[in-house]
């Protein structure tokens, strides 16, 4: 918005550089009028206290709980619980316990035993297929030789074989028929040889007749030479006639070229005369369309401008005081140039130059013009107002609503509004990693807020991808932790009564002790338990025998914690020595550790 007023820099008497005259006073009136209009606009468009009270004053986000709190100007609050504290933000793998460790946003951890996810399969040979396992534990299947019967073939493939058999039989029959046809062809060839001999005799007779025809052709050649001489004489005569006609054609062409040149000269002069006439009209009155800006660059336009300026300098305005519009003298009773200050707001009539219906604010100056009309000295005010969504202008004290200008009213519905922002979201399955998102802060733009929200949607898609799509709603209580707990419990129950106790240790001196056990190769799994004084299980862990063989160093062990994670006073560790020996480490705070073999 530009300034409405520029300082005049008044000077004191006796200086005459800044006189109190029409120009300086009108300059101040004009500035006051603009400021008055701006004040009215501000008053009609400002928000009320009640409207401001419902606006958002602050938005906070609690990272530990995922709760968004929106505080309004009137002090009321709205909370949105995103349940983000239940989202996993990182995971790790403990090779010692063979567990996946999920870390949630709120700092809690969830543990998943990989052994609970292992399924044991057994492959049985059949009359057709045999299985074998290589040294790397990979299973392969082969088809036994001579075991495929007609019932094993795919129906379409069996049909193709039968079709090919039928084709072979048909080809055999066709070969026999071809042999018969070949014999018939041999007989036909002999008959053709006899016919050829007869044709040779006929050819000799034709040779004699051809000699007679040659004698007749020689006589015809003599007659043709006589006709050739006569044709040459006729050709010479025709050539002379053609030369004469060509000369006449050349003469006619020259005459036509001269006529064309003269016609072009006449047309050019006519076009030049027409162009000059158009140019003269353009510079005189305009309106020809032959020059850019000719309607404001011609003699008529400049004459009218000079006339208007001349009439404006004939005399000055004569102030006649301030009156109410109702007390304004009749137009016929005043002289041209008389000026009145109107003390109240009024609406113009047909006596005004701008016509009737215009609203003029109080304090305006009007004067009588030389053409017997009132004119507003400050210029014609705004004749009408309309919002961008309105079809027609309105006059008077106009109130613009949000609907008039296409805005959303306070408390209105923004369902159809479009928000522009840079989105980080991707399609399901496309995200490959978790991305850290800065915290939401008060005063952020919508584009920044939506950009961060889109990144969180992308992170949620990553978690969804990592969790997989297998339906676990019927396992446990339907949650990840509930399903894992249920599977662990089911796995434990499946081995009840099908195990041998290999070691029951009471040595809790926190040192490694070696024990001799039964051959562990006959067990599918090994279970390590921590029990209390009543021999009740406190905690346990299960590992497959194939994995247990790899736990053969002090750094690679199989263990279970009875209380605090990574507190060795509450843990039992087991390592593989050989198929009949194991090493056990029992924490000082534990009462008993049991190693069992599960069938």
C-alpha cells in the first residue's frame, strides 16, 4: 500500500513558496479522503473479538506420547492422540539369545524369539519322487527313472503324443500311396517320349514353310523403302510450317509481357494513392487501424486536448462556505465556478456530471461547471463494490462477507480447499527405511506441517511393510506382542511330556562349568530354564539343535534372563562343547538352571 499524503513542507510568512491556495488545499483534501476510505474499509473488514477467540493460538506435540494439543485464543484445548508411542522406531538382533529386539517410541522394548518362528518339515519319498539333503542342508527332489506312467502326464501333453502317433500312421499310408503314384508317373514319362518324337517330325515340316515366308518378306521390304521416301518429303513440309507458327507465338508473348508491365504500373500507382489517403485520415482523425496508437495521436485528439485545457484556465473557483446537502442552492441560482463544502454524506442526482446514484462522503467540495452541472471536486468516488464471487456491483454502505470474496467463514467447512506442500509419502511397499522427522512447532506454515505429516505417513508405511501382511488377528489378542506370546506358549505346550532333563545345575557361582550329557543329536530342540526354590519356571528359552551347535564359544552362547535384561547376576548361559558335553554359566542371584532336550 502506498502513502496517501506527501508533505508540503509549509514555510512561514513572509515566504510565498507555500501559499494557502486551491492546489495545496485540494492536495490535503485528497489525502484525507483516501485515508477516510481506508479507515472505513478497515472497520468493515476487521475480525470481531468473538471470531478471533476461536482461532488457533498454539499447537504442541508430545513426542513421548504422540499427543497433539491445539490451544485456541479463548483458552480452550483440543487433543489428538496419534498412538505414536506404540510405533517401533528401531530394532536390533541379539545373536546370543537369537532374539529380535523392537524399541518403541516410548522407550519400552519388545522381544521376539526367532526359534518360535521355525517350522520343522519332513520329506517322504514316493514311488515317483525321491528327496535328498546335501551337506549345506539344502533339499532337492528328483524323479525316479521309469516311474512315469500315462496317469502322470499332463492331459494336453498326453493328447499331443497321441496326435503325433496318428500323424505317423497317416504318413506311412501316404508314403505307400506316393510309391504307387511314382510308378504311374514313370509310365506317363515313356508316353511323353513317344509324343516328343512325333513333334520333331512336325518341326521339320514347319522349317520348309518358313523358307517360303522369307521370300515374301523380301518383296515387302522393297515396297517399304518407296513409302519411306514419300514420308520424308511430307516431314520437311511440316517442319517449315511449325517454324512459322513458332515465330508468331514468340511475337504474341512479347506483346503480352509489355501489356502486363503497364497494368502493374497502373495498379501500383492506384495502391500508392489509396495508401496515402489512409495515412492522411489516420493522422487527421484516426480510426483506420493502420498505425499503433493512432486514436490518441492525431490532429483531432490534440485539438480536443487543447480545447479542454483552454476552457479550464478561463477562471478559478469561488468558495461560498459550508452547507448541508439539503440546503444547497438550486443549480440555476449560482454562477459557474461557485464552490460549496457539503457537511454531510449525500447521493448525487441527475444535476451532477457523474449522474445520479453515487454516494459521496461528508466534507466533499462541489462546484458548478460551465456546462450547467454540479461536479465533485475530489473526483468521482467509488461507484460500486462487489466481491470476486459476486456477479454485479452494489452501492452504498456495502458489507462484504467471506462468501462474497470466495473465502471460508469463521467455523466454515474447508473440505474442498486445496493445500500445496512437498509430500514425502510413497506407495505401500516402496519405502525402504525409517526417516527422522523434526518436531512440530507453534507458528509453522501449513505447508511445513503437512510435509512433516506426510513423512510420518511414509514412516508408518515402513512399519507396516516390516510387520508384514500375515493375518494375526486370531493369534493371541491380535497384537504383535500378543501373537508372539501365544506362539511361545503354544510351542512350550507342544513339548510338555516329550523331553529329557540333561542338566539340573545348582552351581550359581557365576563361573563356566562343563557337564557331561546324553547325546544331543537325538533331540530337535534344547530348552534352557530358570526355576525358583519350588522348582517353578521363572523364564525359559528354546533353540533348535542345528543352531545350538553354532553356540560353541564364550561370545556365541544360548541364554535366558530371569529378571533384568543384560544383568549377568540374573542370567543362565549355555555353550556347545560337543554332542555329549555342554558348558553352563549361572548367575549368583539364581537358584536353579535346567537344560532339557526336546524330541
